[in-house]
């Protein structure tokens, strides 16, 4: 959304227009949930998002438009998550959970010269639309996304689906840039391996 | 000269603009001569675009939540 859209929506929100709240929730709740999920985990993510919404409404008049509405909402969500669950804050977990179709690991490369031993399989589809017409692949991707750790899955969602910059992710989740880079890369390779497996075998 | 394995290891940083100018050149140089790595990177981009286009689960009870938030705003106004 542009700044002008933000301003227009804000006026309607301040007026208490229910349809405007529906738009707001529909547009931003997924991103908010991903932030909450990363910080407090699945068990408490919904509560945190609820808290954040109330806090958003109570502070709406104070929104100055210095940041985008999205950034403001995500900051409030991150703060709700951190204040409510500070004591349970987990360590940044870089350990990798196993993924249904593995990853693009060392075994794909020659240990002698680092060249591909098993070259990347050429996918049949060459657009996202073509890939997503396969219902089974969509399910397969959802399955792999769910296999990622809460933090890894959230970082991937915030970057790829919500389009956040790496620095924004660092600030919201209080993790270092190098950790964000590692989490993101490992997550992408797992998703890549899933698509490759599907394109090669036609099965999940 | 970068190996394919190293190219893959740096591919996310390349896509996210996290490499220095020099590192980018090294990466591009490798890609110029390596069809396998070009295919890998093209498919990484396709995978990213696919994730972006995946439908999101709709918010459950969106009308009830919107109603509650609008009411809360009117109470606070």
C-alpha cells in the first residue's frame, strides 16, 4: 500500500468504519501473525495478534505516518510478543529440522572440485502460475513450509510472501543480519528441493 | 574461481543484494560460464516468485474481529 492509501484508510479507521477494519485485518494479519509466530511460537501467536490489534486500535490516533502503516503494525506486534513473553524468549535456533525432501546439500557436489555431481533438474514449468496449477505441488509446498522451524518459516514468509527487507526482519525479531541470512538461505534450499523433487517425480 | 558449491552457498546473498561489488562480479563471472548454476539460480527466482503467489489462508472470523475493533475504536474516540 502507498502512503496515500495508508492515509485514506487511516481516516476511515479513525471514524470507526467497520469495513475499513475488515480491510486492515485482511491485508495485514498474515504478516502480523508471522512476526508473532517467530517470537513466541505457534502456541501463543494468536493471543499476541489479538493483543496487538487492540493496541493498534487504542493507539491509532497517535500514528504519525513516519513509517508505513505496515511497519507500524508489525512493530506493535513484535512489541506485544516481546513484552508478553519475554521470559520464554527462546534462543535463535539455527539448527535445521529435517525437511520432507531434504535440501541442496553437500552430497550434490564433488568433494574434489566443488562442481555439481547431480546437476539441478530442469523444471517443466517456467512461471509461478504454471507451478501453482498443480494442486498436489501446492499441498506439497505447504507441507514443507510447515516442516520449517517457527523462526525459519517466519523469516521466509516475511521475506518472500510479505516482501520485507532483511533489515526490517532483523529489527522486528531482534536477530542479527547474519542469522537472518542463514535462516533464509536454508529455508529456500529446502523449498527448492521440494519443487525439484516434485518436478522430477510428479509426486510429493 | 568460484566453485558451483560456493555459488550455491552465496546464492541467497546474491539474490538479496547482500554481496559486495567484488563478490557480485565473481558470482556473475561463474554464472557466465556455468549453465547448471544459471539454471539453479533461475529456478531459485522462480521458487521465490511462486512463494509470493501462493494463496494465503483467509483470516477466520474476520467480520467478528472487524466489528470488535470498530467498536473498540468508537469507545476510545
